[in-house]
C-alpha cells in the first residue's frame, strides 16, 4: 500500500452522528486565533520541531520525526522533569542521522508550563509533538493551535468527555488555519492492517457479527520514587492513576477498539456495560488487574473487550473480528494479519493474507504528517482520534460505575478527572489522595459515578 495514501476519517453517516452530539459548543468558546489560510514550512524548507513530553513515546516520536524526508531540526524540548528532556537529547546525540539536526541551545524546559515555552520557540508552520500524559492533551493542543503550528498528538486525546469536547472545539480552529494534525493511532498506518481492514470492508469475511479485543499480559508495576511529592509520583507513573491516562481501559485498549470500529464502517457504539476489579494486585494505586466490557452497536453487533495484567496467566494481544463467512485476526499486537474461512483459527482455514510488506507504523505516521505539511495536503486525524478516545472512555465509565451506559449518557457527562489541570505546577497537590489508612481507593461499581 502506498505510503502517501490518506488515512480514512469517519464515514459520512457516523461522522454526522458523532459531530451532531457536539451540540452548540463552538470553537470560539475554547480559544480564538487569527485565521491562517495556508501554513508552510520556512522558506529554506527546514521544519523546526518542538517536543513536549519526554517519556518513551515522546522519545520515539521525535526520533521518527527527525528521520522523515526533508530538512528538519529539533528546536526546543520540554518535560515536567527537565532531566528527562536532557536524557532524550543525549539519546538523540548518539544517532548519526539525528545528531546533526539538534539545534536546541538553551531551549530545554521543565515544570508543567514547559509546553508553552517549547511552542513559543516555534513559528507558524513548524511542528510540535505532544506526548505527555493524555490528561494534558486538550489544553496543550489548544495552545498549539492558537500559535498556528502543526501538531502530532499522541493517543489518547483526553481522559474524560469534557476533554474530548475541548479537542473537537480547538480542532475547528485548526481546520480554519489549515493546520496538519496527526494522532498517534499508529496501527491505522500499518500497511498490512490497512489492507486487511479494506478486505473486511469489501466483504472478505461477510457481514460482521461480533468483535473480540484482547490484551492479557503480565502485571504492570507501580512506578514510585520516595524522593518525589505525591503529584510528581503520579506524573511519573501516570499509568497507575485514572486521572493521568484515563485508566488502562483507555490508554492501553484504544488501538484495538479503534481497529474494530474502523472495520465496522467507523461505527460508534450506542451503549456499553462491563465489570472489573483487583483480584491479586497488591500495589497501592488505582489500577484494576482484570476487566471485561461489552459494547453494542446500533445494528446489534457487539464488541467484547478483555483486559488482564496478572503474571503467569494466559497471554493474548489482538483483535478478532467474526463475520458470516469467516474471521479476521488483526490489530495491535498482530504483525501478520490473516483471514480464515469459518470461525476456527487453524492454519488449514486460512483463505487470505495481505500482500503488503510490514512497516514501522510509528515511522509511517510521521512520514505521512511531514509529507502532508511539505505538499500542503489536507491532513487532520482529530475527529477519528476523538471518536476512538471517547469510545474507550465509555468503557471505563461502564466498568467503574457497574452500569449499562448509553452513548448519550456518556457524551453528556461533565465529570472531569483532573479539574484545573491547566493551572498546575510541579508543586501543586496531587488530584488523588489516600484515605485515612493511606490507601488509594479504586472505583466502586454501584457507587462511582462520572455523569
């Protein structure tokens, strides 16, 4: 499959239904800015890049951005913990291709306002990579749009419904400014996945009747440094705290949930119910060690999601899509998608494999963004990124509450996991505090409400 193809957005019908719920919320209610008809790189064709967030994904994304075709340079870098920004620079200096493209100087920033300082170094038409914990994504994105820079936003795009709405509102301004925006749903740019989804949509497995999503893996540890404050520890170990990443039901499952919705014509589930808990987990954090939840689409098709992080248990990491003629195994965790006749996943039943070679999907998503910038092609992935994010959030809300929730109930939620986050500093209080016994409480089905 060509590396220059444009990733699909919502289908026309599902996009109308999704954006219809956007209601009267306007882009101007979130930010304002001068319209920029077209945004290009600087005249010498060098694109300056700023990196906000220097964890593993931020380090990978800037490495890949610097390896795209055409002249680029890293102009500014920031993280809540400035030493992590310095560590990424040291990593890049060891790469003979990236090292000559480092032009950071003293533009190395820390604390929680580092995103403003990084973006302020850039000019309209440059690129910022947003790779912090997703709770920060909406207001970082809004500021980048205000400043007129192109954006790579790592998934997920928010941790709650208000955050999703802020992303959509800011994106209306981004579209007016002709900004190019990519979202880190990299499996949408894996050539073999793209070809497999097209085969499914062309009827290779018949009509879809069910989707199954699995991420069953060993225990995830608690990330904690006794020398840091509670907030600093929650920032560093954001995967352990629901406010930071929306829960692992959002951050870890978004890829394969998105793949199934994509295969099913970009449909948005109309309801979800589920359950979860802590069976063996001993760490003092908010993570469940198992959960399962079931989405229902308007046509009656259901999508079942299973998560588990228990060591020594059976492992699986994939999506399986059942149809009236066969089934497909595809998605994150599946390097070689395949379609079987019938529902038995045995070698003699294989009837289809993609012809495309494998690719580095993380590199490919950067290649497509930077090519769109250089050729001034339409490129904006926010709407399907918000769709995938919100669908994942629906799952968490159902598991945490123990209720069956409709799409509308979830979309009308005003509950914020991290209210006032845009005003935090590294010295702020943590949003989640332990009880009188020093225990951090997890959600309690039947009592927890986020709507």
